C-alpha cells in the first residue's frame, strides 16, 4: 500500500466514526421522543390504580325522577376523597359556609345548630374494591357520619375521564326516589 492512500484512509476513519455516533445519537433521540413516558414496556394502569390519590369535590346533587336537581350541600360544596394503593379510602363532604355554634362548644349546640351540622356534612371511611368489568367501586364502610351506613357496602357505577371522577349513588342518605350524582376532580400537588 502506498503511503498516500494509507494517510487518506486513516484520515477518513475518525470522520466515519463521528458520523456513526451522530446517527446513533439522532436515532436514540428520535426513539426517546416517540416512546410514551414511562418507557415502551409500561403496563396500562388498572382502574383501581387510576383511582389512587386525592380528589376534591366539584358537585354533589340529588337527581329527582323528573330530572330536577337538589344541591344537598349548597352551590359550592367542599369535600375530599382519598384512595390509597392498599385499598383504603376516606371521604368527607361539607356544606360551605356552615354557621358556627354560638357556645363555641360542640356538646352545647342548640337543636337548630345540631340539625344544620348533621345536614351539612357526610363522611365515611373503610376499604374499597373496584370491579373493572362493571366499572364500579364498592365502599366497604367501616364507620360513617350517617350511622345507618356503618358496616354496609355501597356500590357506585363510575366514569373516569382524565382528572374527573363521576359516580352515582343509587340510595343516598336522604332516601326516597332520588339518585345521587357526585363529581370529583383529581387534586394536583401545590407548588
């Protein structure tokens, strides 16, 4: 081999390696942008996994047979629903703007104050389970503000659309022929 061709070949080799590295980097970058977050092998979440987290109350209404609505906890109800990954939950609903007890002592509330407090709140906690096929969540209620619900199972048909959880309550605490409709929004971490 003559010295001129050897020099020319050696000069091309580093350039070829650099070109191959650039192409590989571009391919990896493209692949990284094309794959969904979490990697290509990420398993789809179950409905139960999607429920895990904290939810804030948007709406809680009774829907009457004629389609009219009753805002059980006023126009701006407050509430929090938490599902954990181990199958436990806690739910609280409160009427916004509830009147304070005059005596500043819960044990000395007047009949009217006690009635307003009871009718302006609902809470229960316990375990929950999800039926993926039926798209239902069942609250296995251990304790409840409404004692008649303690030790019961309450099944709710639900939809989950993005950050909105909506379910129906076939037998609300108010009884009668109404159906409850409850809407929650996923709480985002505060910055």
